[in-house]
C-alpha cells in the first residue's frame, strides 16, 4: 500500500513538518501551510453529512490560501498586507479565511484527542464535543441543529479507520502526532493575530 492511500499518515507528517518550521523560529510559508491543511479535508469528507458544511467551507478557504501563496510568501506577510489595506475582517479576506482554517485544524485536533481516549466504537461524543467547543460558538441555531441531527449519521470508529486504511494502533500514533504538531501550528497562527491585536473570536 502506498503512502498515497494513507491520508492519516499524510496529515500527521505534513503537520510535523510545519511544527518543525515553527520550532526553528522561521516564518510559516503560505504554500506548505495550505498544502498541509488541504490534507485535512479528507477527514471532513469521511465524517459525512454532519460535517458537510465544515468540509465545503474549509476546502473553499484552504483553496483561497493556496491561491494566495502564489503571490504572498508567509502567513505573517499575508496578515500584514490585510492590516495595511484595513480588510482583515472583510468577508473573503485571506486573514479571515486563515482564521476559519485554523478553526478547522483545531476541531480535528480536539476530535483526535477525544477519539484516542474514547471507549467503544461511536464517534458521536468525540465529534459533538469537538464541534461544540470549536465551531458551535460561531454558528447560528439552524447550523447547530443540522449538525446535531447529522451526528447520528457519523461513521463508527472502525469504519473511519477502514476509510483511512489504518488499524487501531497505527491510527493512534498518527492521531497523537497530529495533535502534538497541530497544537504548535495553531498557537503560532493565534499569536500572529493576537500580537497584532486583531483578536481570534470573530
């Protein structure tokens, strides 16, 4: 089986690379960042209808960052450009999209943390908690209600692992690697916003 058939490993490896960049105190480049984030969209797809809104929204925003990487080198430069143009919070701005993508990787981090410690085969609790903590506060009642209904259609843990071509042991390792690496990346992105006094709760 090729690495191409191992999306979970690809997600973990690409975020480990980003974390290594963060640890070396170098600027995160838009290209590698958007590329690593695009690996994560496979996971939203596997979760089905409950996360369809997240998948569509996330993919569109990652694509925007990927497009931006052709003309903007680092996340830092991207944010500074929006600050100069006074369009950080404007719908469709790269900065706004970056914040939304950050939420996506944050939700997956929380989901993996919960899956690692969860008993049994159901993903309903891990997914509900991850959604409720990361996306819930930013969504209106209708979206929250649709997501809650969709939770009953989630795959089981064993179905998810089959889709990702992993067994329990290998999945746990990759999930743990992603959790550790993405924590550094999320912190880095949040710091970019907070150090410019832009806030992250909008």
